[in-house]
C-alpha cells in the first residue's frame, strides 16, 4: 500500500509531461539558437540550451525575428538573451566548505547537489523528474545516467536509502516515459543513452530494501533491454558478429552537431557535408559511451577527426548488458517464471561466450574493443578492459594474465590511468576517473587480487584528499600521473562538485577503513 501514493504521483506527473512535447532547443529557437552559438554569446555551448525562457518561446521568437530582420533596429544579441532567458547557475562551483574532514564535506555536498522534484516549464530543455535526485555539479545541472550509480555508492555509505530509491524511481520513470534512460534529463539528450547501469542500481537498492526491488522494476529492466536490442533504423545498437552471435555498440539516433556542444562539433566537422554527417554520428555515439572523448574511439589512436565509434563493439557495454540479462533472469526467477528466467540466462551465456571470443586479446593479456569494420580487435589498451572483471565475465586465467599489465602500465602514483596515450582528450592519460577506479578495485577483489586493489584505492584516496586539502574541492577527474597538476583536457575545464567522485571516495574510505 505504501507504494500506491508514489504510483499515483508518477502517473499524474507522466500525464502532465505527456502534454509537453520533448522538443530540443534548436527545434524551438531555430535561428536564435544558431546565432547564439555561432556568435559565442556564452563561452560554453551548453549554457544557452539550459537557459529557461521568461515567457512563451513563440513570443520570444516572434520578437527576435522582428528585431533581427529590421535593418532600422540595432540590437544586442547578448542583451536580447539576458532580457528573455534566465541563465543557469553552475552547481556547487562557488560552494565553500566549512569542513576540514573530507567525509564531512561530502555529507554537506549531498545537500548542495540534491534537487527536489522538478516542475514543468514550457520551453525549457529539462525533462522534469517526479522525485528528488542528485546532480554531478559544475556545468552538469541535471541527473546523469551512469554517473548516478557511482553517486549512489556514496549515498549508501551516508545512509540515504530514500534518495537512492527516489533516483531509481526517476530512472524507471524515464524508461516508462521515453523508452530508455537518456544521457541526462534534457531534451537534447533523448537521442542517446549512456552505459546501462540501471540493473546495477536495482541490485544496489535490492541489497538495502530486499528482493521486491527486482520484481517492482522488472518491466523497466525489460524495456531498457528492448531499447538496446532494437534493430530499427533509429536505434542501431545491435551488431551481428562473424559467427552469428549478437553483441552491441554505442549509437546515437542523430547525425547533427550536439546541441550542447554545437560550436565544438562544427569546428571538428570536415568540409564535405557527407563526411560531416558521419563525424557527427560518431561524436554523438562516443558521448553515449560516457568516454567523450578518448583515443579509444579514434581510428589513428590520436585525433578526434578520425573518430569511428560506431565501428567498434565496446567491451564495457557488452559486459553491462550481460549484467542486465542476468538481472532480468533473476527477477523472473523471483516471480517463479522459470521459462523466462532460463531464456535470459541463456542470452547472457551466449553474450559472455562472444565477449570472451571477440574482446580478449591473449597476446596483450587484456580485454579490448572489437572493430567490426575490419574484423579484428582494436589495438587500444584502456581501462574499459577491467569491466569483465568488475562484472565477473572474465575467467580466473584471464585475471592472472591481466594483472601484470595493469600493474606495469596502468598503475600510477594517484591510481590507475584511463588509457596509455596522452592526446589532450579528457578520457586519456594522464587522467584518472572515479568510476574506473571503482570498477578496477572491485574487479580485482572479485578475482582475489586484494593487495593490488588496496594499493589502487590507497593511491586514489590520497590524491583526492591532497587536492581537497589544497583547494577545498573534489573534482570531476584527476591527473594520476602528476600529483601536483589538475586533471585537464577535453572540451571544458574540469568541474568540481562532484557526484561520482564523492560517491567513490566515500565508498572506498568506508571499504578499506583508511584513516582520512
């Protein structure tokens, strides 16, 4: 009975949201969107698409076109935007902690980064959510899909089960409403998802509230699975492998510049229109991976212009989908539907067999992505190769083979480095990221490599605390090679806040009992 008010609230919220078409900012504001982005009204392309209109968008556009097309009127584009839009603030960037202890600081940050259930605003890009949630911080003012799992790890340590449950409900709502969990709750993110961690969120919450969480979310789990396995033209996530097995890839439905990175994508695009369309598709699909951007996706291993994301069958994505299949099987078993449980267990078995066949590089001793265009494994060695250990897909023999390379090449003074190449991209060396530290540590623990797991955890915690002591901030990413330098690279400055950094740091501190 306690779930009934929540269900009624969600249904009412959904019925209201259904009346609001999920139009993207470029669709709503047309020439105004392009003028703002191309004239660099804001230093960050994401700012305008997050602005909230002060009055109905149709009225704004009517007035803008009248001003823009009247040669007798002089106008300031910056002034017009300021008069007609509320410019968003940067979450947590100006927050000054009163705590010396980093754990107390994170406890305070949950309040700073938490958002109450949204209201529906005409013309806003925000996809309103019916329950409370946590944002990452900085320029990331909305919920993000895979970020949220790592944030939940910290919320669990803080004892905030209610907020974890609300975030799971929000993701189930997004699946119900849109057929998948978008990159974030923005209209301009609807064309793609992110690494599918929903099944791990359900597993985490079930560990706190019991097995009913699996059965309550079974429909959402199945619908997310249907999204990733859809073979339609709009969602081509499915790849048929040479032996007839089925694996998956990242795939954005659009082939246009990202609305939130319009100027950056236009600068990257080649002059030939057909080539530009292909590059936009690959860029957007890399954004779905969460690794935007990395040498992992580059044909030459160096430059963004050679990006070829959709040619690649990513090892991490397929391990996550294996977990999703096993979670659905478990949920069906709890409902005593053994036939359905067996069907999904078999699918997971077939996927695991294909992952081991196509992604394990015995010579390198590492799991790699598979290039479906040339029918061979990618040569890029990245921390995505630890995902099979994190999700128990790998064999014990493969763990024994991978550990020496991890220790020799990936282990650095501040933790583990994302890739072995420095390209200026943020998902390359010398940067380390909280989710990859967690997956590496947990993966090593799964295969009995406790000493190396603790070494990585110790180094990551020490680096995080060193930066916090010096700056009062916990940041989005860190330079794990040079402890005296901040994490850098990519399209925007390193953000502070920061949801998944807070979550992983808190979880590792509690896991290892390290004196912080």
